[in-house]
C-alpha cells in the first residue's frame, strides 16, 4: 500500500511541476520582483494612476505565486509523511 501511495505522490509531484510551467510561475516571480523594485523607487506615487495599477498587478501576481507555493509546501508535507 505504501508503494502505491509513493507512486501517487510522485505523479502528483510531476503534475505540480507541469502546473508551474503552464502557469509560468518563474516568469511571474521575476515580474513581481520588477514591480516591487519599481514601487520602491522615489517618486513612484507621483503618478497615482500608474502606481495603483502597478500595485494591483503586483497583488494579483503575489496571490498567484503564493497559491502555487502553498501547493508545493503541502506536497512536501505529504512526501514527508
């Protein structure tokens, strides 16, 4: 039974890796980093419209990346158990 569970976990791990590629998680991490760097620049809030749009984009990216990261953590917990 443990062997069957191991193969299921391995298959799930593969699907999570495929999900990262499909969702372009690494690209989103880089984009989020760039947006956060922009937000840290002096004068960022001088143009309220652009600043708010930038913050909304970074929030959406952060949510997506965080959701994926949580899946990875949960999968790691299952692999250890």
